[in-house]
């Protein structure tokens, strides 16, 4: 090659990227489906778990938002609040009267707020 030096030592820049996650705790199939539909436009992964597995799943998955039915939240609200605070997640309490549209809008806002506090893309150290 004339006038060109091979760059064998260059490597592509890698980014530390975490997939944004929404955790549905104790949700029924309808709630999980509704959250999953809203998550498509937000490009986030939806994970669901039982209330008993919430702490382990949340610590492992580091969700930006935890979606919890009001009846589940009311049983252990202090621990759910503490868990959300510890992992720096937003907590979205939903009731049976919450419409799909309301849920989608609230989830969108909360994802943006959580992402601003704890971005999924972390520059390399």
C-alpha cells in the first residue's frame, strides 16, 4: 500500500451498555402484557417476578422502573420503597383502574427520569 500505514493496533471503541429493564413485581398476565406493549416503543426489557423474588431479581437486573400492583405494594410498601431507593429505580404503583394509556404514559416519563439519574450507557473508565 502506497501512502497508507496499516493500523493493526487499533480496535473499535467498546461501550459499556446495560439494557434498560422494567421489573413487574407480582403482576398478572394482563399487566405484564400491557407493560410489554409499552416497553416496545421504549426499547426496554420487561422482566417479571413474584413479590418474594423481588429483592433478588431487582438487585440482579437493576431495573430503571419497578411496576407493582397496588394490592402487592400495600402488603410491604416500606420494603418496596427501600428496594427502589437502594437500586435507584422509579416505583410505579398501578391499580386495576389504571388504563393502558395512563400506564404507558407514566412508564415513559418514569423511564426518562430514571435514565437521567442512572444512564444505561456508561462511558469507559
